[in-house]
């Protein structure tokens, strides 16, 4: 289940599974951030580009957070920072695969 609907949440709450779902979702998000961060920091060129994108003194300051694809109203999140981060993560994954 990626994005639960209001009915999904209602059902989870009724079954007593809502907290388990939220805990698992948080654990997945933390693991995804760690994975993205490690991939970027492993490549000096991408780490340097990351510092430019986020205006960080050191790439290690980045948590690995990638802003959501859509905002709270369902509109696409086309912020320049999100787009640049997606490009960096994609480049890191392609380099890792080759």
C-alpha cells in the first residue's frame, strides 16, 4: 500500500493496524533516505554537485531526504531543488548499476 485512502486508514484503525502501518512506513522512509545518502556520498562528483544544489558546506549534512513527488493537494512538486535531487539520485543509481 503506497498512498492509503481515507477508507484504508479507517479500516486500518478499525483493525488496530494503523500504528503498525505508520511504523513500517517510517522505517521504509528512513531506510530509503540512508540508501540515497550513501549512494550520493560514495561518488565525490555527485557529492560536490549536491553541495551546490542544497548550498551545504559539506555533502554529509544531507539526510537523504527527497521531497515528495506531489504536494498536499495532489499537485506535482516541480521545485528546482526536488528536480535536481532526483537527477542526482538517478545518476548515482545508474553509476552503481554499471
